[in-house]
């Protein structure tokens, strides 16, 4: 390897690193055990999946289910990807599961999956 190649390679890698976009803060999701009144008043029992939002960063996702629900969230480019895993055990009536989601405003598209199947959000409400 020629002597000049190593400094040139280092310079190219250093310049490339300077142009990269800063890493996004990963989104967070947390189930609410106590749902505040200002959120409860917007929940509609006839809609299975609802998205409530206050601003570009604070969202609440409500899912009615007869089974237990686990949730996870990830960022993929400009997408907020939410995965629900719905348990097979069934209760008599669907219960509301309410999740608070904090996300980066640059995540402009929301994808929702329940047990791996893509699902539509039934209602979106700005609070």
C-alpha cells in the first residue's frame, strides 16, 4: 500500500462522517395503567384502534382487545413502526389498552401491525 493512500482514506472517511445526519432518538411506548381524563374523553368504544395526538411528539394509541396485548415500537427511516402482539386468550368483552408514544417529529408515517398483519387506524383525533 502506498504511503499517501492511508491519509487519503482516513480523510474520505472523516468527511463522510461529517455529512451524516444525526441519529434520531428512538421512539418509546409505554402502556398507561391510569388513563388521564383528557385522554379518556376522546376514546370511542366502537373504534378498535384509535390514535390521539397532542403535538408532533406525543401520541396515544388505543386498542380494544379481548386478549392481552403487548406493544413495541421502532423507527425505520421516516416511519414509526408499531407492533402489537395480541394474546389468544379471550375475555367476554374487549378492554381498552392505552399506550403513550413519544417520537421524533421527523417520523411522519405510522405503520401498525397486529400479530404481524398490517392494520389501519380506525380513528385519528387531535386533542
